C-alpha cells in the first residue's frame, strides 16, 4: 500500500487483513472481526500524486518538491515509517493506543466490515493460517488496502452503499450472535460516557431494530459533562451514513420526533422517538452532531420487524421559552409566560440570561468605551397572538423599533434604516423577479419577467450583492426609455433600505442597549440556543404577528439567505407551515411588512427608539 504524507513522499507497505472468528464486533471483543495492520516497509518514493492529482497534471510541478534535500537516510526512513503508523487510520487520540482506537472504530463500522468480509471471501486461496489469527497478505495498492478504506472518518461510501452492507457480519456470518445483539427493546435508555453513547453498558453498541415499530430513546444518567458552555449537550440524531454531519450528511428526520429543550438539545430528560415503516432505510446510524465518532450502527433485520402499520404524526418542538435562565449565574434575569384564549403574554425583566461582553473589544458589559448606554432592566410585557392571521389587502409595516422577541424576552429590532435614493438600488414591486444564475456573493441576474400585456415581451435585471439593479437591465425585444410601454409595460420600483446595523457596535451575542437602556438585537440571537448543523433550526423567537421565527437552517440543513425567502423574510414548509427565518445577510429577520396582523400593544414609541 501507499501512504501520501505531508512532505510528498510515498511509503510503500505490505499489510495484512486479519480475521478473528470469535469476534462479533462487540465492545467486549478483543479485536474486530476483520481489521488491517501494516507489516513491512518496502520502499519510499520521493514524490507521489493521487489519481486526481495525476488527472489534473500536477506532475509538471514535481521538480519543485524537495529541491533542498536530494537524499534521505535509512534512519530517516524508519523514523518516518513509525510516524506513519501514528497517523490515520491509527492516530485517533491520546486516551489509549492509536492502534486500539483504530480497531475499536472498525468494530462499529459495518461498511468496513462488509468490505473486508467480501475481500476475505473472494480471496480464500490466499488465506494463511496463523496463531492467533489467520490473515491474507496484501501487496497491491489496488487491492483491499487503500487509505480511503482504512480511515473510519472517511468510509468508502461512494463504492459501498447501504445496499451492500452485509448484515451477516453481525447476525449469522460464522457464529450465532450473543443475546445482547438480538432485537432491541422498544424503549432504550442511552448514556453518554467517555465521549460516546452507551447502551446497556456497551459503548457505541450496534442496534437491531424492526420496521413498523416505535422506538423511544431516553437520555439518562450517567451523562458526561466536559464543563464547557455546551459541554453537557450531546444530541442524539440519526443519519444514513456514518457520523452524519461530520461526514457531510444531513440528519435523517423521517419518523423522528424529539421532546426536550430546543435551545439546549441533548441533555438528560430528553426523549427521541423513531417510528419506522417499510420505507425506513435498511441501515441507519445514531450519532451526535456535537461529538465526533460518538454513535453506532442500526440495522433492520426482517426477524425484528413488527406486524402493525404505526401511524406517524410529525410533531415540531414547541417554543422553548427560557423560563429558567440558560445560565445559572444570570440571577437578575426573569421571564414568565401566561396564556389566554387569544394570546401568549411574556413578562421580561429586560436583562438577558447570557453575557453582554465583547472580549475582542476589551469590555465585559455596558456602558463601555463603545457605548455610553447601560442596560436599564426595564420590565416589559410582550403579547404574541396564539393563532396568526394573514394580513388583508395590505401588509402592516414593520416598525423601526421592536418587531418581535426572542425566547428569552429580548426584543428583536427591525434592521431596515432609511430608504436609499430611488433607482440607486431597488426591488421590483410591480411584479416578481426570481433570482437566477447568482454566484455565492449574490451577483448575477434575475429570471426573465414576462410582460402582462404580451408573452413575447420580457426583461430582467442585474443583481449585485443580492440587490436588484434597476438601471442595469436587459429587455426583449428591446428596452425603450427604461422599460417604456413598448418594452415591458409600465411598472414601479420601491427603493432599497440601508442596513442600520453597519455603524453600530454589539456585544459578542449580537445585542446592545438603546438610549433608553432597552437591550435588543437585530439579527440571529446566537447566544440563546445551541446551533446544530444538518437539520432544521429550532424556533428562536416570535414576530409580533404571532408567526414563529426559526434559526438560519431549513429542512435539509442548508443555510438560508434572504434571497431564498419571500418578501416577508419567510417561507412555507409541509411540517411547520409559513414561518420567518433569521439569515446572516440583510435584512436578517424581517421584510418591509408583516406576514400577519401584529398586536400593536407591543409598540411603545416612548422607549423603543432605534438608537
């Protein structure tokens, strides 16, 4: 085999594929069922390129490598060889030997075990009987030992998908599996210890579940806490590939319901329900989005299947109001919630339950050298409609001050400042332009808009930094006097607005007080919840029209931009209905108008100035 190291030398090794017939890949087994070990260093080549590098003609740069070192001694070779054995796939941590860590990871990876077993079965004539374990000598890089096949963080998923996972590696390959590897109970207690999930005393235990069943995973003590800000949070999620988002795969959420704290997911007391049916993938993984290599493999053998079609009702985690402060030291924080038939009332102390410092600017709170204002701690009552009502013929304008609140009661201000001169930058209000051919910086063109008077007449606008440029347009068949009657028909454009956050200084949580001492934010309230990739963000607040505000990720886990949302800065999906989203780009939370009818009792102009 060959290893490509950082100093551009290829180490050509012999390796062995071993087989332990007494192992069933349990935590208590001394070795995996199949595993690989390096044996003899054959040679060291000076420069090497991957197949991709060769395809890109990187060989033309070969003369630039190692121009200061023409030779390498035998002692250097042996020293570097030993270093190779400490990196991937062996070097995974300092808590115990790297080779043991590698073998432990291989036990819980059915992709590798299936691949190794297949190679073993296809090369039985090469098996060498040895004590304590038989093996096959592997001499060619094109055989079983490729770096990508050795590394647990990078399974060969492009070659071996779930349909090729061999369940017999656990069930009936050579021996009958032990009782603890039979079909799992439908209620499963999960611990988190030594950096991994533990079930029935076994770390990263493979699970045998059945289709057409309901499984409830309870997060229970013991539960590890590394005492960081989110050190006790270890969310349990599922994915169709090993280690989920850590390998670029979104979490699997079909039939998955989660109860517990949405702003602090993955702590003791939370339950995760998985309802399976005939469409559930044959292989899943359980994992933690906040902890690498913490989970294990799930398979669905026919012998574990249920005989009932269980109805699955998708539920969404409710708003997780911070009745208890997110941080126990926030003793001046207060929030209570009361409800009536029509509204939810939030009483808030005006002091957040997170820090208000800015370490980069050298201050720990307000006032400071950037702001002479302090946080007043004014008690406020916010009223949120329980059942949002879409607006009538005209949208209600979003005010310049508080337009909604986050789940700890902090008001969210509208980030739109004064209008720019009309025609400088604008959105088309006479009809809708969708974005098309836009690069990651928001530059390109809108889709063509067809005239309401003739389908043969159309135009489009150039887009710069996600803003439609009225003065830079293309028309078909022609443009006359900036979209005259003979061009696309008369239509108007509304001016774009300035981002009033650009000249303001915020704390590390994106908040600041105004001149009345009212602490507020304009953007994603990042310190109020734990962000998890690969899934839809939780509710982070409510607009004053009653529609929920979610974090920046949509159902597939993709980060949204304002250009991907409608004019109210929201969208609709099948599970949540219409809702707002925060984004990392202007206008951050709100459009020019509300989607629904706001409760105007929240608008207190005496204390809610924007500055």
